[in-house]
C-alpha cells in the first residue's frame, strides 16, 4: 500500500482548525463567530483532502 506521508500536515492543519474553531464559534461575539465558523468549514475540507490524499495519493491525477 502506497501511503503519501507528505499529506500528513494537511490532516494536522485541518484538525487544528476544527479544534480551535468549534469552541470559538460559540464563544466569540458576532461577527467574529462567522469567521470561526468559516475556519471550521475550511478545516473539515482540508482534513478530508489530507485523509484522501494520504491513503490514495494519485486521487486527483
């Protein structure tokens, strides 16, 4: 099985965005909570891409 280890930072960055953004979206006052929610959304996308590319490195080729 060919694992793309160079995509692990994407997984870590996605997790970090979700871990910071979820509580911040509830803690911050409007309109800053919208920015935190966007960070969570981006974190989910980056995390999913990182997992996908780690286990299937040629997915987008």
